[in-house]
C-alpha cells in the first residue's frame, strides 16, 4: 500500500516543480535582454527534465497496469477454479460477473448470463425451461416469493434443479447494494441424507412392528425409548418407562446393574407386569458406540407361556412318574418302586457302609376278610393298613410299598436290626389299636399283622435279593408261630 502511494505522488510533485520553473523562466524572459542567455539554458534543462519525468511516469503507470491485470487474471482464475459457482449482481440486480461453475450448472443459460440479464429475468427463464421442479405449477408465486426473500434468507437456501441436482445457495449484499451469490452442489449429501432417512424410517417401522420388546438405554442403563411390544409386555406406556433403570425393570434393584455386564449371551430374568403377574423373560443386550453416542439396545423376549407349559409338563411328568411307581389302590409305592428303591439303597450302602433293613408285612387271614365283608370293604381295609404303616415309618413313609396282594414291604435306610424291630413293633401295635373288625379271623376279632424283619450291611459281593429272601423267611416263621407277631433275622 505504501509503494503504490509513492509511485502516484512523486511524479505529481515533480511536474509541479517543473511547471513552477518554467513559469519563472517565462517571467524572467519578459524582464530584459541581460538574462536571456542563461534563461534559455534553464528552459532547455527544464524541458529535458520534463521529458525524463514523463517517461518515468509512463513506465510506472505501465507497470502498475500490468500488475493490476495480473492480479485480476489471478482472481478470475481462482474464482473459476472454485467448486462452487459465484455470481455478482450490481445495485440494479443485474448480473455483472460469474465464474465457469455457474455455466456448468446452467449450460442452457449462457446467453442470458452474457447479456447481463437481471436476476428476475434469469429466474423467469429458468422457470420457463422447468429448471426448478419445486416451482412447477406455481411459477409466478414462486418467483415473487424468491424476489421478496432475495438476499434476506437467514439460512442458506436448498434448491433442487434439473430433477437430479441439489444446490445450497448463499446470498449476501455488498455495501454498494449489489448481491454476491454462491451456489454449492450438495447432491451427494442430500442423497445420502435421503438414504439415511429411508433407513431410519425402515428401522423405526421394523422396531415398531417387532414382536419382541425393544428398549433403548443410555450409557447408565436408563430407558430412553420403548417400542409398542415392550409397552404391551410390561403394561406401561413409553412415557412411564422412560427414565426407569433396567435394574428396577427386571427386579434387580438390589444389585447395581451395569448394562456392560449384560452384554453377550441372552439372560433369563423375571419381571412383573403392571397387573402384578410375573413374567419370564429372555434379555439380550447389545452395545452401540460411536465417536458421539454410547447407547445400549435391549431385546426382550417373553417366554412366560412357554415357562408355564414347561412347568405344567414337568408336573405332568412327575405325576406320571409317581403314577408309574404308585399303587393305584393304596397310594403307597408299588412293586416297581420297591425294586428300584431296594437296588438304589443297596448300592448306596455298599459305598457308605450303612445298615439297610427290610420289613415284610402280611395281613393275617385276608382271604377270609374278603369272603366275609366283600372286596370293596377289603380294598378299604388295604388302604387303612397302608396309611397306618406310613404313619409308623414317619419321615421315610415313601419307603412303604405294596409288595403284592395283602403283603407290604418297608425299606429302612441306615437302620440296623434293633431299629427295624422298633418300627415293626410300632406297625403291629398301630393296626391292633385301630381295631379293624375281622370276625372271620381265627386269631382275634380284629385285623392283625404278621411281620418278618431282616437287616444287614450291604456288600458289593452280595445280591439285594438275599435281603428279601431272609425277610420273607422270617415272615413265614411269624405266620407258622401263630401270626399277629414279628420275627427278626440278621444277615451275617
């Protein structure tokens, strides 16, 4: 800036000095003959200096003009090289300058650009050619709106042209009243936004229609969003679920729950519906982490009904198992259960060295009972005796089995012969005190029992059938000895 000022000032001062000298020479020349000689030389010198100065000024002006042309060419090339179009309008809104990119965007408008048309003329021609799809059918109104907002948009204007190109338009007024416009092509960005919007819409529709509950959690495990299935699953609206911690939702409030610890394999959790009903749920948590967000997505599958069906099936299987090992008449174990139980406890005894006892019970003269009272009453008698035997055995009541007909067997675990004798005596006394009428018995007027007892410490070399044989032999000894008694036998 300083150099430009010096170049423009000193030639003017020099010209002023020369003009002053020449004026002095002329004034002196009119004064007389004495000074004409030296004044002539002075005039010649001033003329020469004027010529030199003129040459210097012309040269300086030529250099300045060349620099200005180079600067203008550089500026024009730079503007032409811009990826965005540049258009400059004067204070009459007439196009006075534009770059190459504007021609590339609107190649059919070149002539209008070159004849320095006004903005209104340019837009009208573009509308006539259908270059603004959003204005089709309302071209006049659109043009008026565009003129009214010309240079006043608070934000860049987004406009679609040629059906497949999107432009972001910036307009700024200059101090002299003109307008500078910049048009940047953002087609790829808009298409990407459209694809992203479509993807989000598809994802939202999928989440909304999903049969499983889907929760979006913040990094601390609090609910941000819940889909309709989740609302239906818990019985709460999305607004009510929002902000609730996942630990409270799944009944884990007693423990600090971090969603990070729930990542990976699905977990089975319980929860409570708004109505109070318990829910059996399978919960899978996935993490969503980017440079700007950190979220968790929780997928909740309801298998409450499946769990209930499993429980019903389990109970049915247990019932079936009990029925397969339970005597249908008396409710105690059947012969199948007895065989399983004896083998199981025998094997256990061989490992632990514990005693195992067997009590064989027979109802005395039961055939005569049936003959006198009938089979229905006989069945009732069997049930009463079975109930009394179970009460005598106590906590091991499940060890009472119907061995066959009117005969019962009781397996006593970790019980030696003396302990088994106590239990057998309790069975005798209990049935006697029950005083079940039996007028057909030659022993007494009520039902009585004959009992054989055997005990041993199981060994791997023995067969559990040996225990049955010894107890059965003791039972027959009791019968032979007059019935209504018990006989004990220890196996060596």
